[in-house]
C-alpha cells in the first residue's frame, strides 16, 4: 500500500487496516515457523505497510496538536 493510498483513508479505516495487517502478519509468522510459507517477502512488505500507517497516523496527530497550539 502506498502512502498516498493510506492518506486517502479516514482515521477509522486506517485503524481497521492496521489491525487487519497485524493479524495477517501473525498468521504469516506462524506459517513461517511451521515451514509452509510460500512467499517470505510478504512478511517484510506487511511490516513496511504497518510502519507507513503508523507514521502517517503520527504525522496527523502531530499536525492536529500543532494546529491546536496556534489557535491559543
């Protein structure tokens, strides 16, 4: 998932997507541990997407805090 796609999501959709990806990561790690994982690169891709979502969520949080200080 690209950053522009993540930014287009609403905050609720981002949280939902984050939870889905975390569950998928757990499932893939389990498959890797049992030796049935088809594509090990998928774990890395999901980790990066999770990091992108968290980064964008933090950017939005800091942006709202900054705007709140300007209003005072």
